[in-house]
């Protein structure tokens, strides 16, 4: 395998296949929106996608659109439109940029995939395991379109996942069935549901294998690569095509390991990224860490699409457990124990916490965790301020200076 020039971001060849796959996915949604068939369900990123697929819905994930708005740097110009109709600048910037995109009729989906706009939903299905804002987000479209909303309310700060928590969540999943059957115009086929859960499980296993390859020294993949490569795991969970993609990606990365091809040439530091990406600065951050010969080898964010509890033998029970085991809803003690394992497994030399202004649920640096980890494990930490989408909350010069100083500290 030919190696790119030092300092240049190394292309993952499988990405070309992923781009075709994502274009196909969006083309299907656009065609369905234009024809009115098949029916389209909007689903939060860690919602019951398998149930929706089993009922024949095409599934659209608005957080994916939010990330695209951030990555294309259009979000900051769109957020004020949502602010103007009463949505606070302090709430989720995925929400406000997506609502602003709708109000201004501007979306990168048009230029990237030829879509007229976001596909209109026949039903909006949420799970509050990410945050409460997803429900408010879907309520905007309920009022705009008169589209029914249904969802699952997940408790927060969970330690052990016992029946006292999971039984009610399972019942909430089951209660969705008659609501969705009426909208879909069909009865749920349990074999189709088991198949969708099985496909999600296989996708999870492959996606975990992709991320675990970064335990290799030097790492063949970085966090910044992962934010792109996770696309099929997010939008095609429960679909064979996601499995096909990762079955192509894994061997490519394994070959990098065998040949010693590093994501960052001369890797000297191995960093853990805790929190959301700063979507509009992915390339700049990737290049900055490359220049500093430091590889961001792992992240909570990319690992949030590993659902090992999924079990086709118990679809509803395993969905309840898998989507409640999510890092974001767990207790501080659980999170710290999880991070300790990741530090050890990935041979991490420092943790970077991103305090995202509009995403308190995915910012784990606000209640003393960095100090506790540093004191207990001796692992250096750095907190940078920013946001997932709103670049007005981010100072590039300040972040760059702090990251450079942190890397100097690690090198001592």
C-alpha cells in the first residue's frame, strides 16, 4: 500500500464506496418524499430504527443533517433564523441550525445530493436518551406539518441497568407498535424485526472492530477519520449495506496495521477526545494534531454507535437495554470507569474534553470529572471551549494555543 506524503491526511480508499452508499441512501429518501411512498420516519440517532425498518419505513436521522450543516459551516448563518422565532441560542445548535435551514430553505443536501430539501416525515420518532431537545426539535415539525410524534422517555444518570429501569423502557418500545402500525398501514412482522436487530448487531460488531484497530501502535485511523467513517453505522443501522461497507473497510485498516501505516506519521502522543466534534473545524483539527505528531485515537462520540446488547432473540428487551446503555445517560461513576478502560486499552497519554456550549448532555467536564481522573489516574487533561455547530462559541486561536501547550506538557 503506497503511503501518502508526511503531513498529509491519508485517504481511506473505502471512503469512495461510502460516498456512493450515502448518495444512494439520500436518493431513496428524496424519491420517497417526492412520490409519497415508501413512508418516511424521522428517528433520533439512537432511537428505535430497527422497529421502523421492520415496518417498512425509510428512516431519516436529523442529527446527521445537523452534523452536515456544521461540517459545511452553514450552521452559524442559519441559527439566527431559529433564534428569531424564539429558539434560544443556548439550546442544541443541531436543533437551531436545522430549524434555521428549514425556515431559510437552504440545505447542503441540495448541492450534495440534489434533494429539494429535508424529506417530509410521515411520523417523527424520538428517544430522549440523547437529551430532551430532540423532543422539542420534533415538536417544531409536528406543528409545521401536522405530523404525529411518538417517542421513548429514557431516565438519566443510570448506574446499573436493572429491571426497574429497563422494564418501563421495553414497554415504551412495545407501545410504539400499534401507533406505528396505523401510520405504516401494516402489521409488525416479528421476523422482520428480528432480522433488522440482527443486522444492527452485525454492523455494531464491525464498527467496534474498526474503532478497536486504533489500539494498534501506531494507530491506522484517527478520531477525525472516525467521524466520517461512522456514517453508515448511523444512518443505515439495520440495513445490510452498512455491513457490506464495514466488511470492506476493516481489511483496509488491518492492512495498514500490518504495514505500519500510521494515521499520523511519527505518532508521539495518543489522545482521547471526550465530547462532541467541532464539525466546522474537523480538517483544521486533524491537520493541527498531525503537525504536533499526536493522534486522537479514540472518542466517546464514535463509540456511541456500538450497541452490543442488541439481540435478535429478544428484540424489544435488547433494544431497551442497548439504547439505555448509551454513555450519555449513565452515571458519573460509570462514565469514569468507562474512560479508565479506554485510557488503558488505547494507551492514551492525555484526554481532551470539549465543553460544547449548546450541548451540556455531551459535555462531561462540568462537574469535576477531568480533575478527578487526573488525580486518580495521573492522566493529563485539557478542556477547550467551543460548540458542535455554532462557531461563534469557538475561539480558534485560543484553542490552538491551548492544544499546542498541552502537547508540550505531555512531551516533558
